[in-house]
């Protein structure tokens, strides 16, 4: 082969290699970096987001979308505030005994899910407890504002309000997209399930906007989407309910595509005659449960984990243990009032080394 032909062949090979390199590089995934962000004032708590993106600006835009979506659910599920142009849970309560209220499908879906959790927990999760919970809310706020004069609600008032806790009286018309409370004394309170349900929807939305690997923490609700960039699980800490302890966490767990939700007596409470009364009310006794300092539930679905953490908090340990062991894919950890820790056998599989 003469020199000109050799040069021609070399040139063709070079061009082919260049084309291959361009095609290869065009198919390579863009390099991702880890970023974190936080925002406040949605669901009355702090939200932390840890994830990966090509640059900080793109990550900030995604977090802004997440905040807007979470605020959307906050407004829908709010029982205390009105929002222009929105019929929310408060709107339903305000129209109790008056007329059905046309609502967004996301409210219908939450209420239907809540009814499922009512059946699954044998009535421990009851969004129709608003009449009782509102009494406790008022006395708790008054006690926090004026601790020296803090009082418990009279039991006769609680018992009278409990006559309006029948969840089957919530009339949902899916075709008309309306919700109606037939008695003016009824009210809905989704505090035991609404935030967890919203976090689950937020995790699903994160995937839709391209966040395939992200950790969401909304107060006591933590949800891991996928794994970390290096392929390892997300490590999260379960808060120590003893706020005076030097140990911030009672345990650390590694999770992916799973959620951990904690219910406890250490944040929302007030004190009457030296006794602490938390915000989690047992529908049977109409009083705050006092079995544990906290209960954490690990499950695939944040809405279910939120509901179950409240339900199990209201059950004696042996009853709660049997209940959790009867649900596939759900694990639990209990912190007793004296600091002793118990957990289901399967929970051990998630404890960090």
C-alpha cells in the first residue's frame, strides 16, 4: 500500500473513532452532585430535601416545585385556615349540617384512604374525631399560653362531643366530587394521616420531575426515594424523645424506597399539675395515650406509616406488637417512657452497623 493510501486509511479510522467518541459522550449520563435545601412554614414544620442534580440552580428549581406541591396539599388538608379559590377540609367542616361541598379529587382520595386506615386499625385512626380533638386543641393552646392556669377538658364535654365521631357519617359522593357532614356538630381532622399522605404524594411527584434519588424529611415524616448516588441506602436517625439527653438519636436505620414516621409525646404537649398531656388522643378513652415516649413505623408508604404510628401509639405494647407483626412490610420501634427500646424482629434488618 502506498503512502497516500496509508494516510487515507488512517484518516478514515480517525474520523470513525471521533464519531464513536461523540456518540458515546452524548449518551453518557451528566455528572451529578449532591445538594441540600430546607424550607419552613408548610405543614407547620421544617422540610429538608437531600438529592442530586447537574448543578445547584437546577436543584433549586426542583426544590421550588416540591415546596409548591407540598403547600398545595397543606392548603387542601388545612382545618384552621381558608384559602382563596380553594374548598378544603375547613370548608367541609364549616358546611357541616348545611350542604355538600365540592372538593378537589386529592381530598376525596385522602378521605377514602383514611376510611381504609380506620378499618385496618380497628378504629384507632378516625378522622371523624374533630369534635373531640378541637376541644383538646383549645385547652392545650390555652395551657401553653398560660401554664399556671392550664386545665384538662371536662370529661363530660369530651363524652358529649364523642357522639359525633362516626366516620361512616362522612358522605362522599365520588361522581359529584362532594363531601358532606350531615350533623352540624361533626368535623373532620386529618392530623393523624394528612401530612404522611402528602409526603407520599410528594415522593411520587419528585420522581415525576426527575428526582430519582432523594431524601425528604417533613417534620417526623422521612421518605427515601431510591438509593444514594453511590448505590448505598439513605441513613436516617430516629429522634431521641428525651430532649435533655446528649444522644440526639435512639437508633439509626438504612432505608431506600421506604419511609419512617414517628409519633411521640415530646413536641406537641402541655402540662397540667405537673403531668404532661400530648396531642395524640385515644378515641376509646378520649384522653392522651401514655404508653410510650414515641413509636416509629417503617413502611413503603408514608401515609400508611403516619396512620400506623398514631394507631400503635394508642395501643399497649403487646397489642401493638401483634398488630404490626400481622401487617406485611411494616416494622416498628417503641421508646418507652423510661427510655427502654423495643422493636419488631424485622426492624433489626434496617439498623445501621
